C-alpha cells in the first residue's frame, strides 16, 4: 500500500511539474506589449500561446521580486533573448525568450528610447533624447554579446519605428514632441545617414524584398495645420521610385501591417486591406465588426490580425483577433495601453538541420543525460522558475552530469552555431 501511494504521488508530481513547465515555456505563440500607465511602473507583457490561451504579466510571474518598468514602448527578439524598451525608465530589460527569466538591464546612454531592430549581433534603438532639444535624437548601437552601447548615430528629431533590410536601417521620424516628415536611411557598415521625405507624421513602416512602405498619419485638425494622411511605396534599389497615395481630408490612418501580397491599416477603429500593388485606397472596411473604442496598436501575425484597444487610456486593454476574411474570432483582456503585437521569429525555433531529430536520452534521467547531436553545442539547463542551473559545452561524447540537480522538470536550451532549440527534461 505504501508503494502504491508513493507511486501515485510521483505520478501526480510529474504531471504538476509538466503543467508548470508548459505554462512557463513561451517559445511559441505571440506577445502583447502593454505600455502601462505613465509614471507608475506598470508596463507588462501578455502571452497568447498557439492554442489561444492568454497569460498576463508574464515578466512578474517569472520574476516575482521585479517589475518590468515604466512605459513599455517597443519589443524585439534576437537569439535566445527578448528585449523590452522602457521609454520613461530609460532602460532595456533583457529576458530569456523561452522562460522570460530576467537576464540583464541596459541603461547606459539611453534617453527616451522607443523601438529596436537587429542585425548581425547588434541591436539598434531609436532615442528621442531631451524633449527641449531638437538636435540630440539618435540611434544607439548595442553589442548584444556584452549588452553595451558602442556607438550613437545622430538623426533627425523624433525617431520612432525602425526596421532593417540588407544592412540598411530605415527610421521613421514621427516627430517625437513635434511633427516629422522623413525617413532616415542608415548604412550599418559606415553609419552614414541619408533622408527620404514622406508625408507628415510617419507612424509606421514595413519592408519586403523590393519596397519600403511608409504610413504617414498626417497632422490632425486640432493642430491648426491639418495635413493629409498618405501611404508611400519606395523602391529599395535607389529610393527614387516613390509612389504616394493620399487619403481624404480629415482621414488620419495608423498602424501599417504587411503580408506577402497585401497591406493593412487602421482608420477610425476599423481595419482596411489593399493589395501592395494597388494605387487607390479601399472604400470599405475589411473587418466585419469592431467594438474597439481607441485603437492603440495593430499587427498581422501569420494568418490572424490583432487590433489593440486602449479603451479609455486607464482600464485594462483589449485584443480583438480577426481571421484573414475579417471575421472576429475572439477577444482578450490584457494590461493597460496595449501597443504592440510581436512574435519570436528568432533562433528558438527548430531552424537548423542539427535539431531535426534531436532528443534527450534517457528521459526521465538521473545522474546524467546525453543528446543525439552530431555537432558540439552549448547546453543550458533552466528550472521551472527560469533560473539557470547549469551551463556546459557539450561535445556529444561526454554525458552531462546532473550532480546537484534536484528532482523535477527542466528546460534544456541547446545552441549549435548560433541556432538553438529548447527541450524538456524530467530529472528523477
């Protein structure tokens, strides 16, 4: 009888540990960045997994003694890490992208940071600088191996969204505390900057293999100098072939999204869709219905569209999810001021032949375990709280010792030649 209960307890423990591990594995699904209320350190990140299950405030869940920070503005993924840009904290929080365990904080040489792009081991962060100085705005260059800023590149006032393509950075100058009308093009190799003139208040930009697409919202009527919103399609070969499509007076679009064939944008809390080759604007909204009160963010990820509603700038926000026909599928309640939808497109997915059939054996394991790899690897073992408990260089001939590792479920991150995958291990 005693053995029966011991066996039952072991099975229940394994199930509970497995459930805990699953809930704390954020390698799939997508992330909602919630800006939080200004001055209150209430920025947060929500996660929606591949099954549509929502988990709010995952940073605090995985790091109970910490807060994410003040005014979450932008987010990105590179390698094994997630980066959250905190505008009012003048900080970038770095987390393990699988477990969301805190890894590092970057604060040096950041001043009102906004958004981030990546290229070849470096991060590029737009900064507004001092609001009273229109000449101190810049892009900070971060060595991601050391989390240190190695260079700052001066640009025009109000750098906002930033994307990278073929070794060039494209920076939309929405204007910061003013009104911009340009896109900077930064050659990463030389740090030289050139400028493309677009419509007023370029609030979004996207890039594909051939074109840069810029959505300019235009100046609102309350400014006393209302201007037209516009979409710009710019040839990447020389930036000279430049098609502009203007909106009607009083129409001020926002939040551009792009897939293989179409552009999407938001106007008056509705989503509009047009082919990327179109030269005229659609006249009918794409989505079938909307209850959004104050659209604060928007994106298309895979086969779904996500409309983020700030409601009244104070209440918990909402995420409206639509399919590719414009049908509302579901909605989620998230943190205050949701402003961005992100997917980890980085190296945590299985993207290298070395991982196609990678397994841990034995599993469950006691004493040691091995991996059926043909390459040398860096192997990191995390417990279910996200704490790194072991970090070894694996040669595929020597078992990895589990000496000192307690019984339970663990995440094993395996990195080979800059690519990585994450597996689950039960230690008995």
